């Protein structure tokens, strides 16, 4: 399989206050993985900067103007979200990296895959505001860009430990973009309940799978078996985008899940299998959270290795916890049926 990595050493230029978990060292960890891939002969591309046109597909004029206004200076946008003098340009590079990933998989032969190793993360950024460490919603920009290039149906699967409220809200009424999220619940940002299923024409194309604190690899395997993979097959996307956050890892300091590196490998393998079956293998992975440096390194290495091969991850585990069994609904017969089942089972 052809795998392209998109990244830049400039992602370390977004500076956060001392002690902030979304710190420049995360970019240094990504650089190690990228450098190893390049030395092994793998393709690595530097990202282009997202233009206003790219950003305005998913953000309001007011939001883009507000972030542009802090160019060249430090600012606090909310209690968690900060900028430094280079942050606005770095955030444009992060969004542009996802656009480049979409281009890479659309212009190469079937089976092409890409991974954008970026910071700051993006999935909390909403149409009108930055939040949760995120300035622009990079993966949403990628989905909207793919639609503008003629892709009829795009799926976003978000396995970050936090609910991707921004990605959900941007596409909440859009039937052409499926959003699926597995996340610790209740937890920041407070969204992602099972009955949040979309609105209007988009009713049923938002699928939330809230999981209790302490969920294990086996719990995630179960909800992927019963929910995530069946819903993807029902929707039949032409492109798969993955919000690849690694903060559900057992070593991560911000959350309370018990995922392991091999568990992330299994989830990634299942998604790659789905991409092979549904959209000619075309999948773009986009980094989100992950705040333990060693766990981030190990998970990135695992995902890069899997995405570069034709083989997928290990078979799923078969011993979910009691909470995992209680939270996972049966496989969906349709997206709308799934949404109704979620209301009944994920409580």
C-alpha cells in the first residue's frame, strides 16, 4: 500500500503556556516518527497552508477573522486554548496538511493512504469558535474539501477520548458526511450523548458511542464490531477520514480509559479493512489528542506501520467489561435504526 505522511517541523512553533498538555514536545515526537519513515524510503510531504476559502467551507467569516486577528501575538481564546505569534500560520498548515492528505489518496491509484501528523489538534473547533486546544477544525476542512472535489459521501471516525463536538456540529445537518465518535462520557466537552444523532436531512448520520471511564481494549473492540463497522458499511463512504487521537491510552494523563497501543492497532486495522472494502482503501488519518509522549510515539509508529501494509491489526479481543457490554448496541440495520438503538442502549 502507498502511504504518504504529511507533516512539518513548523508544528513545534505553536507555543502554549508552561505545563499545558498540548505542548511543542508533541510535535517533536511526531518528527521522530516522520524522520524514521523518511529514512526507510517512505513518502513525506510538507503541507500547504489552508486558504480562507478552504477554512470558510466549515468556519464562519467571523471565526476565521478572529483567528487571523491574533496572528503575530500571544492570546488566550478560552481557559484551555492559547495562541503564540506563529499559531495562526501553524494552524493553517495543520488544516492544509489534511487537504494534502485528501489530494494524495484521490490522485494516487486505489489503495492509497495518508496520515497528517499535525498540531494543534482540531476536532473541538466549531464553526464559530476555537476551543479545547483547537483553532481550526482540520479534519472538517478535509471532509468539506473532499466534497468540493466530487466525493459524494465522506465518513469521519473519531476515536479520540474526547468527543469531537466541532466535527459533529459542523456536519450535524449534512447527510453526505457521516460522523462516528467513540469517547469517554461524561467528560469534556460535555457533548456526545447517544441521542445526538443529527438534525434535518442529517438525522441519523451522527453516531455517538459514549463509553464509561475505564473502558478497555475489549470494550472498544466490541463497539467497533457492533456499531462502528456496521454503520460504515451501511453508509458506504467514498473516503474515510480518521480523527486519530491517542488520549484513550492507559498512560495518558488527561483521561481515564485503559486502551493499549495494541488496542489502537486493532481499531486502526478494522478501519483500514473497512476502507479497503468500501472506498478503494482510501483513508486519511489525522492526529488529534495524545499527551503522554511515549504512548503517542508508540501509537503513531503502530498506525504508520499498519497503514503502510496490506495486512490489518490483530483479531479483536472477546472479553469486554460489563460496562462495555451494556453500552454497545446491536449492529445497525440502518443509520436511523442505529440512532434509535443508541438511545435505548447507551445510557
